[in-house]
C-alpha cells in the first residue's frame, strides 16, 4: 500500500500541472461609459490579472469621458466658455496631445472632420442624454452658424496654451474621443503586460493579439437591418470603427435627421448610410469614419488618401458597397446579392 503522503503529493502535483496547463480563457466585462456600452475581452489564464485589466480600461475611459464631455459640466465645457470669450486657455500636456492629434486629422480631412462645430451639433439637439425630438433647427439659424465658419484652422496651440481667433469655435470631440480613449486604454493594457484583448465601445474597437492563436472575428453591423453585414478577422493590433446614420437620430415629418453634420452645409450628411474604417490607431479610425461618411460616395477615396487610410467600406443610400481593394481582400460579406464597387489601392 502506498503511504498516504504519496497520494497527497500526487494530488498536489496533478493539481499544479492542471493549473499551469489550463488554457487561457477570455474574460469579458461590460462597462457603461463614453455614452455607450463598452465590452472588454481579455485573454489570460489568471482571472485576477484579467480583472485588473478591466479596471485599467475602466479608469482610462472614464478619465477621457470626464475630461472631454461636450454637454455635462467638464474641463471641456470650461475651455469652450473661455474660447467664446476670446481668452487664452492654459493647457497641460495631455490636452495638448489630444487637441494636436485632432487638429492634424481635421486638416487632413479638409475639415470634414471638424470638432469645432459644437454649436451646430447642439442646435440639432444632440448635446443631450436623450434622443432629440421636435423639428430640425430653422435654416436661418443653421446659416448663421455656418457663416461664422469655425474650424481647427482657427486654433493656435503651444505646449501650454490654446487660443482661437474665432469666438464661434466650440469643441465637440464626439467623433474622436472614443477612439482616443480606446487608444489610451490599450496602451495601458500593453504596459501592464496584456497581449490579447479587445476594447469594444458599441461596435467601435481596438483589438490586440489573438484569441488563443486564432484571430479575433469582428462583425460589422448592417446599417438597415438587424444582424451583421460583414465580418472580418483581426490579428495583431488594429482598430475598426463604423459611423452610421442609425447611431443617434430623430425622425420628423417622415425624414431622418442624424448626428453626423456636414460642416459645409450644416445638415446631417446624407450621401452614405455607413462607413467602416480599419487602421492601426483607434483615434484616427474614429475621425476618419466620420470624415468619410460626410465625404460620401464620390469624395471618400480622396479624403481617405489624405488621411492615410487604405481600408474602407462605405455603404451608399442604395446599399451599394464601396470598398478599397485592401478592404475587399480581407472582409467577408454576410449578405447575398450585394452591389460592390472596388475603388483605390492602385491595381
Ligand atoms: P459615433 O459616436 O456614433 O460612433 P461618430 O464617431 O461619427 O459616431 O461621431 C459623431 C459625433 O461627432 C456627433 O454626435 C457629434 O458630437 C460629432 N460630430 C458631428 N458632426 C461632426 C463633424 N463634421 N466633425 C466632427 N465631429 C462631428
Ligand atoms: Mg468617428
């Protein structure tokens, strides 16, 4: 008969082996921040490490949300008040970095991504936690706002100061802040040694690593029906962002008015119904999806080129799917009978 201590030793050894060989699990957590449901997936064998990773993400996203909220009292609303008074705003290095990146993206998009049109977005009723209802703003009000022509070109930035030569500049980083926050969260995850994860804010996400050796598979929402229109595999470190006319909108007199405003005419852009962009950097993907949505079916290839974006899928009003060649090579359409036009990424 084996001595009892040997049995115990065996069990202990087996236990250890089982533990060290346990395959890493995907741990998922849901957070509500940045005005949306954020889904964090972390692949790790140690539950405590995964928990810690979720806390890191939560902290980063909440910090950016608090800093850059466009209608709750925030450091941003304070900056907007100062700019409206023509004052010089004192800024720290994090603010400098944030605004500088937004300014570059605005320039490269020919100011279609224009995060200074906060007044227009507010007029349209989108500076609210509720869905706007009632009529669209009067055309005279929109024209008056357009005449003031606020843009990132009005902004002068130094390491410690921010000034605007146009008092109509009112920042609204709704088209960029989510991407910026996700970049920050992913950088912090990497610093903490996390290699495989997704930070997904309502379908806009950055993914790193893989799902235990298999690529992460991501669905792209169908713009007019339930379910997905396409799926894509992501392996490495990439962001995928979609801007659509179905995200925030209201209906009035049988017409839909949504939250992506064309700064050239002050009305919701209406030549596309959704745009998906893949890029390494989430902030760039976020701003680009918005800018290309406004650019629409004919101008998007030029703006994409200027912004350094080479993977795009744009869906027009008639559901024609426009794609760059690079996007077409990797995306899997989940619908039949799609009308597809491949444009760009020189043949
Ligand atoms: P979502 O936040 O639904 O993913 P977007 O990234 O396209 O959508 O951002 C839309 C938000 O960006 C709007 O709610 C508004 O705050 C802001 N916005 C609207 N039009 C523009 C524009 N032309 N340039 C920059 N920001 C805009
Ligand atoms: Mg965007």
